[in-house]
C-alpha cells in the first residue's frame, strides 16, 4: 500500500495558495533534480541520503512515498514555515496547534490532531507510535 502526505495551508475551510518562494527556499538545499518550475517535479535528498520525489502545485506539496529519518525534519520545517496542515492517506490530519483547527474544512476538523512540528514528533505520528 502506498502512503501519501499532503501539505496544505487551510484558511476559512479551504486550501489557499502556498507561498512558492518559501516552498522553494525550504526545499532548495535538498534538491537534486527539478525543472525550472517546481510543478514539473522535484527530487530531494535528505541529510541521511534518502531521495524523495515531491510534487508541488499552487496549493499543495505532496509525497507519495517517504522514508523514515531526516525527511521528517524537512517536513516539519516546511509545515512550520508555511503555517500548514498535513493530510495523509492513513493517519489523522495533523495541525500545528489547536487554533489551526478552526481553519480546516468541517469534514476534517473533528478528527485532526495536534502534533509538534519537529521531525521526531511527526515521524512518531506517521509511524503510528
């Protein structure tokens, strides 16, 4: 089964456009392959040597497969800097703090959980620990 993560910034119940300059700034030190436009696909390599394909569009940064380890530190940095939420294919929605819940759409608001935006905390959440 493939696991996927989606980073979105919700406001008033709807995803809003991401700050692409900020997204590029966070990802840039890890990019090993990318088109001129991030929407053309990005491959990053984390400090522990894992490569991850990242899809980027105006409202979402997503990964279809992700490793343990340093990937989660990068994810934490991206989420924190964007003020974003993480949706996944197999775990509850992650919000950074309780006040973020009010910004979510009604259909995902109730089940959302607050998880610290640190690599170890996010990794534990997505590992089901």
